[in-house]
C-alpha cells in the first residue's frame, strides 16, 4: 500500500473511532479531553500531509476530501464536555467523513452510523406496517405484488439519482431525517429492504416472513443502541459482544411474539423457531457486512424459520 493511502487509512480509522466515541448514545463527559486531543492529532497530521501535497501535482484526489474533513473537525470541535455540542459535532463531521471514505480507492470497513432516533422509530413503524400487511393480505400474489411495486420504485430512484445529482439531493433532503449520510453514495437501506421483502414473499412461509420483519424492526435498533451505549468487547467489523447479545435476546422475543400470534406450532416449536430466528438474525448482522443488513437479516431469519418449521411442527 502506498504511503498516501496508508495515511488516508489511518485518518479513516482514527476519525471513525472519534465519531463512535462522541456519539450521543455512547457519550461520557470524561472522554471530552481525550477526544479533543485525538482530534487535534488528526488535524495536525492532515495539515502536514496537505502541505506536502501542495507541491505534488500527482497527489491523490482523496487528499482534498481529507483536508475538508479535518477543517470541519477543527471548526466544529466543542470546548466543553456537554452531550449536545458533541452530538452536533458528530452531525457536522459525519457527512465530510463519508465523502472522504467514498473517495478512497477501497473504502472498506464498517460504516459509522450515528444515533438516529427518527430512523429507529421508522424501523419499528416499517416492521409494524409490513407485519400487518403480511397478516392481512389475502393471497401470495398480493404478498409478492405490493413489495414488488415498492422495489421497482426504489430501484428506479436508485438508477435515477446515479445519473442526476439534483434528484439525489432532493431524495436525500426528503428522506434526510431517516437516512444515514453514507446512503448519499450507496444504495439506500430501504431499497435493500424492499428487495428482501420480495424474495421473502417468493420463498418464505407467512409466519417466517412475519418473524423476519419483526426481528429486523426490533432487534436491529436495539442492538445498535446497546452496542453504542455499553459495547466494550469488539467482535468484528465494529460490532460488539454486548450489541450482538442484545440482538439475539430482543430478536428472539420479537419472533416469539409474532410466531405465537400466527399460531406457528406448539409452544415448544414456537420457542425453538424464535431462538433460531434471533440467532440467525444476529449472525447475519455480525458477518454479512458487505451487504446491507436490511437485506441480509430478514433473508437469514426467513430462510431459517421456513426450513426449520417442517422439522418442528
């Protein structure tokens, strides 16, 4: 790896750690001084690199993004230790960080996802709507047609915003309250979710589909909150042991409730299916980091619940 890219990778990881530690759900006032020291270190190293770059006509294009990121960090850096200014710091720095990461030759690594309460509520609401639709729609054809129509719309918007920066800006502005900044440059999570619903409608049983949407809608935001707030032991790709366990427990409970409502079998069968659903979702969230978890989690849960049902019922 070249020296400029090694430096960029160090900046990416360092800023990622700062954003994670400054996130509102994980905030500790005693971290403030240490965070300020780390920000100053990042800014100083980027300035040194920028000075070298000014005399180098072949400097990588991601240097400009890195410099803009450092400038934003320096400008937005809070003086005190209160939670709110640091939350505002994360909100200002995060878009610049994502633009910098997107400019790297191999962005890689787990995305930084700041706490987003509207998005978490949207997760719950989407699960409730999908659950109601799956329970009430009269036939398999309807189960395929409705998410299919949404998936066609979503992928059409994805194609459109790749060719039209104006459309991309408008969509990100419209969905800004529930979108992650990195979705400006990548396929939106809702698009992956709609695609997963179509595939579930094609192969999964109705109870398995209900379990899949509820595990995603409940366990994913619960795991994110617990991981940010109490996560200490990192497993992989930024996921913590605490967050993964929270996913398993909350996913199992969510799946158990909907499977019981759907009369998916005996109490023992429902219990086993619920545990399998929670574990499958947690494994998908932990290991399938190259694909959006709004795609992998419901498919993993739907697949395991569908395959296991004939063995238990």
